[in-house]
C-alpha cells in the first residue's frame, strides 16, 4: 500500500433502493469508504448485509429497474461513475476496474472458449490484434498458475476444474491491468484446499502488480490473513471500519464483537459449542431511523431506538456507527486475533 497517496477510489454517501411489489427495499444506506493504491480492503458481514449490492452499485451492474442508485458519488480519480453514460461505464468496467464474481461455475460463458473470453477485452480495450491478444492471454493464464496455457486457450470452461475456472476468472479480471480489482466471495464455491491456493495467488498478484483490491467475504479468517483494512457491514450500512489488526483486537461495535465470537477457536475444548448471533437481520423496507442491530444487541438502550448512529472516529483510521461506548464496558473478547 502506498502511504499518503490519494485514493484510487472514493465512495461517498451511496444509497441504493430496490422497488418490489411489496414496497421499497433500502439495500444500501449512506455507505462511504475509500481505497488507496495497492491496498486490500476486506468487506465482511452476514448474507444480506449489503456487501455485494454496494459493490455492484458502484459499477452499474444491478438491473434497473428494480434497482436504483438514489444518491452518492463514486469517484475513480476525477470521474464520478454515477454520472457517466453506459458506454463509458462499460469501458471502465473492462479496463480500469476488474470484477471477479462469486461463482466460477456460472460466471464463464459455456459456449465460448477460454481463449475467446480472455482475448475479447484485450482486443476491445487494449487495441491488440488477434495474435498479440492470444500471446497476452497465455501470459495471463501462466500468471494465475494454469499449466500448458497456450494449449488450454482453446478449451471450454467445462474442461476446467472449479479452482482452475476461478483462476481463469481472475485472469480475465486482470487482462487490462485494472487499477482496482473487486472480488465478490471468489472462493465460496471451492473446497478448502483450492481456497487456500486462490488466496495465495491473490497475495502474489498483489505483490507483483500493486493493484488495489476490494475482497468481499463472510469469512473473518480470510480477512485476517490478507487485508490491510476491514469494513464491517450490517443492515446495508457500515457498522465499523478500520485497520484489520485494530478492529480484530479492539472491536468497537457489538456486531463486530459478535462476529468475532462466532469464529471457531483453535484451542477450544472438544465439546465447546460454536456461538451464534441470536435473532434475524433487519427488514429494510424503509430508510433506517434506529440502529439496525438494536434488536440483536446485548448493549442496546433507549437512544438506539430513537436515532440511527452516525459513524464516529474512535482512533486514527478506526470508526464505528454505535451509541454504546465500548471502552467503558468490561467486555473482553475470547477470540483469535491476527498474528
């Protein structure tokens, strides 16, 4: 990460709403964050917390209708991605921002060869001729660890294993040397061994290429191992954000603490039960006027019902959206922290 550098991506007050037959769903509520060159930002939270919808909102990847980005700015340098046309946005998606989708089994087109799917963005966005594009495609497959790369250009996705398909997806996302790579739970559908290989690959590529990465996951262990900063989302908004070591060692939001307590313990007893967060995620039928975590929070009090807390700084680079003062409470965590 480049210390003191200007952000490569800035998101300000992003709000996304879905129109449904039963009313509006306020899926993303005033989300703000930035991303520095070479930095890896981890985005965590339960299913339905708004992680993927936030990132797809940035790039115009949600169907409209029913989705509508109601408010906010998404600045890539001086360009606000919410104010440009679809053609320009498509160009940025292919060249400046790469996106690795969640399921490698369905993200590749089954009727086109891997080589075709790799060379098309190279020809469109980089202006390469067919032969040069194939040479570059071979380099990309080799970069992500696929053996016999030149021969495999003419294979179809079904001829690759799940882990290899995910590597191909990463190669496609990297094809045009993007400034930002967004990875949406890219290891969820893979077995544990392949997950570990993909994570090692991302670490290596980040060192080699120096790109900024947003890594979306529900796995706090992954974030502990690869991220510089972590953004914890709940109910379509940011609950806590800060350096990953600081957030793990000194979590300020009750939801972050609860998430950490649900992690399996390395040194627990054989009959120890996994902890769970009681209750259900909030319904998002209206813009929140109270704390979305209130109904599940052991520290909730009257103000939590009356006012949705704004984010406040508690340490340099570490902020939380919570009325409860974690420093005045005796609430030591029994959990693993990043080494």
